[in-house]
C-alpha cells in the first residue's frame, strides 16, 4: 500500500504493537502513545520509555515496525505490554508469526491488520519526552482479515472496539486529496 496512506491507519488512534530486532531475538511491545506528525514523507511520533526493553534496542538499531492488531488479539495485546523481552521470547510465548520486512530487520506481525516499517527520523525529543519521530518506509495492509476492527485503549485497561462509520467525504471540500 502507498506510504501516503499511513495516516488512515494511525489517525483513528488504535492501540499498536512495536517490533524490534535485537541481537538475540525479535521483540514486541504494546504502545498507546503515538500520533501522525506529517503526511509526506509520513512521520509518526511515539513515546517509548527507558522502562521498556525495546527502548535501547530501538535507539541502537534505529528501526522498528508498528503493527495494528485486530480486535481478536485484545488479550494478547495487553499481555505483551505486561511482560518484557528481557525475560520472555514474546513471539513464541504469544504464538505470533514474524515475517521478513522489506526495509528493516524488525519483523512484521502476520496476525495484524497493518504493518508499518519505520526508521528513526529524529531523536531530539527523546531525552526530554521519550518521544521518537519515525519515518515510514513501507506500509503493508492485510486485506484478507475477515474482521477489520481495530482496538482503542481508553487509558485504564478498558478498550473500545471500532463501531459504526459515518461517511462525510462529500463535506471534505478543502481536503479532496485525502479521499480515495
Ligand atoms: C495498553 C498498553 C499501552 C501501552 N502504551 C505504552 C506506550 O505508549 N509507551 C510505552 O513506552 N509503553 C507502553 N506500554 C508499556 C509497554 O508495552 C511495556 O512496558 C512492555 O512490557 C514493554 O516491553 P519490552 O520491555 O519487551 O520492550 C503500554 C502497555 C499497555 C498494556
């Protein structure tokens, strides 16, 4: 899928998974604090703190994959964010399938709705806010999923699931380029 479509996956604010490629094994964590920063080139801001094993790996390798999980992975998403790659081989533990990415060593997650290959673009806000700015290199969408609903963390361990879509495209008169 064209990288220019990245915002259509992240602007709704789904809970996401972040994969990294360490020296020993792949790792994966859960992330709720993210946002689109720019359309073209597609830039994403995300908060990954030094309390995460993934933090040092991301700083060192400068690349990761952001994966958008379907609602069927809800419990797994929470469990992934409640253990560390320091202690657990999470892909094995949670029976997730790592797939080779195109431009980064971090793996795609076969079970996810979308996978976004990213490289670090800017680290100037990391020391201050643990805020990484990532640039998207490849976007994958898994259109074969029967249930395309995403999950949204309410910030307290409860989650909302995608519901009804309201189509207001005809009113987007100033932003025609966003509409397919
Ligand atoms: C719902 C949920 C949302 C989370 N969001 C973030 C986040 O935005 N940033 C972050 O650094 N950690 C976040 N975490 C915590 C990490 O996923 C957690 O610390 C995880 O154990 C890190 O894995 P790692 O040590 O293998 O890197 C979240 C956890 C959960 C359950």
